[in-house]
């Protein structure tokens, strides 16, 4: 009796994988759901897994080359509505490195991870890294760990609650607190506090006009150092001991912008 060795091109059901199908699987594995790949190739999800294992493609996102733009937005915790805004704010205005990739008759947007990390380091304030699961995009640059910690300790941006309003009013009426102290007490930025005072129609105002307090040379040098490390305004305020409003003013005087990402770039210019 003659035994015929089965080709690896066959799956258990005997259906041959064509080179085009194999290429499609390689291109989409890790960036497209198994269900979608199976539907496109008219195969079962189990067949996709079997073929993936034989090709040794690895697990989800393990290739570490790129992810689709939509996947990345999801990983960063950005909703569909906000994603539309990001397409304009990030892609058009800040040169976010999204590319178009064509496979067979399909074109989709992808982001190469090495390009993403370069962009992300220059635009740290655009992403809340505390919401990014560690290593979900593969090996991370060293600066991400510190940035994740700093972002976890950033000012609140959620709507004000009744108890916060009551606390703000109570503290203002003591006539003892400036923006720096109020920010620490309420975990809100000076700008948010200023706007809330106006919205509530309060006559009381924070004391101490810190913007007019003279900065020491050592304080300015400390500020520059911590900006270069990626500190946000809350981190700078807690470290230097001045309100984020005063720091914003000093950053603008030095760099012509309150944007810390732009300030960092200017600092790197010889």
C-alpha cells in the first residue's frame, strides 16, 4: 500500500491555502479580529488559528510592527467620537504617523509602533499614559513608566460635584488660600478653579497673586529640569511649590507657549 504524505497547504478539511490567502492572514494577524479574517477568507475561526500556529505568527500584537489606527485609539481609551477629533487634531495638526496599507483589494490605516513612540514622546500631553496598560503595545521606551505615574496624578477633569463646590466656597471664605493651595485641596487646575468661581457667581477670590512673586534662579532651573522629564503642570506645582497658573505664566515668558510639549522641543534646540 502506498501512503501519500499530505501537504502542509491542506487544513483538516482538505481545503488548500493559496499564497494570496496566506499573505492576507500574515498581514492582518494581530491587527484584525479572527472573526473578520475568517469571514473574509470564508474559513472557520478554528482554521485560522490552525494556520496561524503553523505559520508561527505568535499571539495578538506580538509581532510588534504596527497596529491599525482604530485599534490604537481603542487601546489608548479614546472613544469613536473623540477619535474623529483626534484625526484632525493629531493627524492633520500634529503629524501623527498614520499610514495607509494595502493588502489585496483592501486599504486600511495603520500606525507603526516605532513611529508612534517617537511621536508620543514629543506629544506627551496629548495622551493620558495612566490609561495605557503596561506593555500592551510591546516593549515600551524607558520614559513611559515615569509618564504613566505622572499622568495618574494629574488634575481632575470631570464635572464638578456638589461637595466640591461646597468645599471651594468654604475655602475661599477663609481668605487664606491661593491657587496653589486650592489646587492641592481640590485636585483641580488653577484654570478650572478660576472658571468655577465665575460659573458659581462667587465674589470671593483666591488670595496671593503668585504671578507677581519673584522667581528664584534655582526655581526656574528646577522647572526646566522637570519639564524635560515630562512632568505635567500638577507635578510641576507640587515639586516647585507654586500654582500651575504661576508656572504657566513663567513657561510662556520663557518659551512663548504654555504647551509643555512645545516647550520641551524648544529646550532641545541648540
